[in-house]
C-alpha cells in the first residue's frame, strides 16, 4: 500500500503542478486580454478625437470660404446701394453707370472665386452646352449660332450649361 500511496501522492503533486501552470497561463492570458482591451479603447478614443477634429476643420474651412465670398460681395452691395440712391434722384446716366459698376464688381468678385464663363462660340458641346433648338442658318451644322443664356463653370465643374441655339445647316428649301 505504501507504493499506492506514493503513486497517489506523486499524481496529486503532478496535478497540482499542472493546475498551477494552468493558473499561471490563464492569469497571463487575462493580463494580455486586458492590455489588448486597453489598447483598443485608447485607439477608439483617438479615432473619435480625430473624427471630431476633422469635422471641426471642415466647418472652419467652410466658414472661411463663406467669409471670402461675402467679403468679395460687400463692395457690390455698396455699389448697388449707390445706384439705388441715384435712381431715387432720377439721374438716369448715374443709374446706368452705377448698374454697370455693380455688374463689373460682381463679375470680378465671382472671377476671384474661380467662376469662368463657358465659351459658347464654335461647335456645340453637350458637356457644356444645352441646345434649346436647331435652326437653319448659313453656319455649318452643329455650330452655335446664338446664346440664349450664358453658362458658367467653377474649375472643372459646370455650374450651368450655356443655353444655345444650334445651326441645323443651310435651309434645304432655299438652296434647292
């Protein structure tokens, strides 16, 4: 029996060693898991701060862009007020001059913001022109012969296509 008791003691000691080893491994795994969780929480907080900073920067950029546009348009408002004062006094020459001044100032302000008039001469281009109608003319077929409304682009973006009348070529009845 002594041999059985000795085997039982050895097995118990071996089981305790394995159990201690497993406890150590579990504790180490829990510590790593806690460390990873803290890393993820830190990363989530950093991302949230980044997102808030990007939103704040976009709002600031938008506000600055609006500020530039408004500053450019304030002189136009001043000129328009002067033109209206001239209209109250029935000074037609001054009124016309004032309106021309306002028109020029507004065009300049919009040009500084990057607005460009679309060239409506030459051939019809569906990317920048909107054909209102085709009309017989001496011009080559597909040529723009009249601009009904100017078109504008801001950089590469077409804000409004030029509305045009396009040549359908010579009238067949007059040539035949």
